[in-house]
């Protein structure tokens, strides 16, 4: 997904799930990609824009953005993002993740479990988040979504898992859930990577045609 979004501060959210939009904050994926989350404030702005994190958590995190704890939380979040990208991409490509990434993910999940609280109002039970660490809470919420996508037993998670794709655009590397009717979506966005791929194929065909005409015209 390169192109028009360069002009805006936040990347388009085309993944179809919070964790996919998070790993799609480097555009394109790869060493020359632009990182939309260059610091903690950008990370919190992005998390706030997704509306997946409560406003009061965002406000508390933003208030502490200048502290060294925020810098630490930022580096942890970016490290998690890169681990998640590699693991989710491996899942989309139906291959095993690197063992080091699988270990890093397991370690992150072990930390996540201590942040989740099982609470009850007397009759119903639900998961809630421990509010003690607003700086890291956005990362925990994203990680929980990734775990549901990778291992959730529910029907919706299983369907998303089966339809997890890597954009076919050259060098793009963005991940998305293909919710198209026939499951034939190939690109993160039709207007970006889709159009570019079509234009590239058009010029490749023109070049091939010209080359064959030149060959035909060569004297025997
Ligand atoms: Zn793409």
C-alpha cells in the first residue's frame, strides 16, 4: 500500500483486524518502508484512531509520553509489531514461523496473561484489563487480537484465519483478511496496489510485444 496514503499521517486501515492494521504501519513492508509509528506519541495517536483502546487509557498514555517508561513501552510495542508481522505472514503463507519468533510470541503471551483479569458482576464472567499500565495496554489489546486470529476457537476467528492473505502487490507485504464474496481479493487496496499491478502488467505486455516485433524484424 504505497501512494496516496503518503500524504496523510496515518496509514489506511485495510487489514480487517486490529492486529493486521498494526503490522501494516510500515509501508511498504521491507527495509525501504516508511514507518508510520516513529515514536510513542505516533503509536498512541494510531491506537486512539482505531477506537480499540478506551479514551481514558489513551489520555493517560499520552500524558506520560515524555517519560523513559514510554520510550521503553514504545520499543517493546515495535518489537512486538515486527514479531507479529513475521508470525502472521508465515500463517498467511501456510508455513511455519521461525522458532525464535514463535518463542518471542509465547513469551509475550505469558506476560499478557498477567494483565488480563477474570471479573464477574455476580452472574456473568468476562475478561477485563488490569488498568495499572496504560503505556503498554494498547500493545496488550493488539496482541490479544493477534492470538485470537492465530488460535481463537470461535467461528469468526477461524474464518479470518483461513482468509488471511499477503498483498500480491510488488514489495507491498501488507496483510489482510479476504472477506470478498468469492475470496479472490489479491491486493490490500484496489486503488493502490491493484491499480499499480495492472499498470505494470500492461507495460510488461507492451514491452514484450515490442521485443517480439523487433525480433521479427531482424534480418535472417
Ligand atoms: Zn498492497
